[in-house]
């Protein structure tokens, strides 16, 4: 990843223990559910998630997403780089992702227990895409914010529904 990497993060208080929250987010299908449904942000497309034998739940485990956005085929391969349940998990792209508005990236979740709740921080560090850099300059910040907020919103909705 380059020195020109960009960063976005947000945090939200979730009504769940750190263990319950981590277990929910540790399933990458829950974490990336916003990419698995057709949406305006995905240009009517969606991504399918697949994991290796480590299920994305250990350092070195691979998570792959494949699908379309705006009729263009997309693909990326992520590898888990830190795995410290129930407090921290990070992953980053390997190889050259085939994406539209961001290039290589690293993401993570950090959970801080707060009595019976948990403070969830989701972050992304990303480069602009190597092709169509102008698309990245225009839309990468908006997309990074949307992605982080969708992960937070999904976790909050899941645990609010359980109460």
C-alpha cells in the first residue's frame, strides 16, 4: 500500500457484549451484507462472499468477494492480518483488486467493552484505483464512508432487533 493512502473511520455504541458483537462481525457475510444485496451504491449489482477453510477467522485466512457494480465485473481477495477475539480483527487486499473507486485497502474492526455495551470502531485505509484514478478521486471518500457506515448500521440493527 502506498504513502498516499486515505483513511476513514467511525464508531458507534452497540447494545451487546464484546464477545457477542465480535462473533456476529466475525462472520464476513454479516459484515459485508451491504455488498451482498443489490443497491444504488452497487449500481444494481452485488457481491458474493466466499471464505477458505479458515472461514476468515484466523491470520492468513482468505475472504473473496466477486460480483458486479454498474454492470462491471469486480473481484477482490482479502487476507486476515490480525485476529484478536473479541477485540480486534484486521484484513487487507492481496494482489490487485478489480474495483471501481478504491484500490488496495486494509480494514478492521475494534471493539472496546463499555459496561454491558461495546464501542465498535470500523476503519478503512485505502489507495485510489490504479485504473480510472479520476473515479477514485471523485467517489472514493463517499464510498469509504458508505461502507463503514453500512457495517456499523448492520451491527446496530442486528443487536437492537434482539433486545
